[in-house]
């Protein structure tokens, strides 16, 4: 501490407890304000006021999983992991009422960056825009209590994964390309309160030539005070205040 420089440790301590602490607090306040603004705009969009029965915004990141352009290597990785879905999906296909959250009824998904052309990362909705006979196996999944294709091995999951394979090739359903600022909103339940077969979806893996995929997601749930009403015939989740 020679040379008249003073007590360096004392100087650091004063900065850490003073200016630095204030800067962190200010940054936290700014982040809270931004998150609050996003929550409010999404709530206004789907006409569901924020409430304690649902979780907050979820930040997601999809990292590249296989060597650039080597799809066969990706399939081998899937087989070695015990989940040979044979479609370029990170985690199979699912509906958002999975993971023990049966009262979810609408999802807002926002892409935070551009993934790049031919780099994957699309969100697939393989049963979207399908005629009734093409979604019958999806209905069978619900009857079996399934909301995810993990495990597979049934006629229903095989049909779903076949649709997913076709959706990834652009010949079936809907594939949404990750584009910075793009917001996708979809319902997991019909107006009658049943799980919507066309809401099955999954995220494609990302090629390492891309920096990965960042998303911001919000799951809207039926408020607790309305959940008994959900058991009555004719329940319409889109009318929940």
C-alpha cells in the first residue's frame, strides 16, 4: 500500500457498499419495471389479469446439440439417450398442461433473437391445420392421460412423432421460425375446456452455426376462484376475467 495510494481494501469496501450497491439496486428496479411492463402487455393481450395462481415469465435458452449439418449424429445421440424420437426435437412433443399444470389454458412465447436461416430452432405444431381424422390419435393420447411423447411406444405417440417429422419438413402442420421480437400465442384448451389437440408442440434442436435460441414464455392459468367452474359443462377459459 505504499506510494500514497491509500488503503485499497478500504476503498473497495466503500465502493461495494455504496455506489456499487446503488447501481445494482437501480439495475434491479429497471429489470423489475421491464418485466412488469411485459407482464401487463401480455395480460392485456390475452385478457387475463395477473394473479397468484400462475407463475411469472420464464426465460429459456436452447443450446446447439449436434455437429453442424450432421443430422445423423444427432439421431445417434437421441438413440444413445434412450429417447429415439427420430425427429429433430429437443424434448419431444407436449401440451402445456403437462408437468402437473392442468389449469394452463393459453401460452405466450416470444423469441428474443434471430436463430438464422437453416439453423433449426423452429417451434413445431404438427397437428395444427389438420383435418379431424389426422388428430384422432392425439385425442387417444389424452384418453391415456398423456401430455408428452416422452417414452413413446404407443400408436398415438408414434403418430404424433410422424406428424412432427412431417412438420419439420414443411409438409404438415405449422413450423414457426424464431425471429427476434416475434410473439406466438396459442391456446392449450378449447372453449369447452378440453385439451386442444392442435396445441401439441415442440422445439427443434439448434445447429451450432447459430448462437442458440433465447425465448421468453408466459403460461396463463385459470385463477383459483374460477377452477370449480372449469368442471362444469360449457366452461369457456377464454372468458375468464
